[in-house]
């Protein structure tokens, strides 16, 4: 499997997508279709919602394929944290 990583930012938050981890649960685009658009390229459009809505939705990713980095934290991509909903 590839360890390729894609990043998308709205200036406040960066969405990190690791395709090799994605299980295609559809939670991202069913929950926030203004940001996650699987039929388009790029398929993640972070300007489609406010930062908190993005953080909340990424936290529901069951596979960990999506994670976020708050841009003001100054972290590097390898420091990304996956925010997941425990339910």
C-alpha cells in the first residue's frame, strides 16, 4: 500500500487524507457534502464549511484516513492527529 498523503487547507485548518487507510464508509461526504465531493477533483474543498464543522466531521472518520492539523499549531504533516468520534 502507498503511504501517499494529500492535504487541503482553508487557512485555519488543514485536512489530511491518507487514501491507503480509507475504507470508503461515506461518512465524510454524507455528513458534510459541501466539503467532501467524491466525484470532483480535488474532492476535498475545505472552503465549503467553517473550520469547526470540518473538525467535527473529520472526527467521525472511522478509518483514520482523514485527520486535521490546526494551522496555528505549526505542526508538520507527520505530526497530524486523527480526531475520531469514539462512538
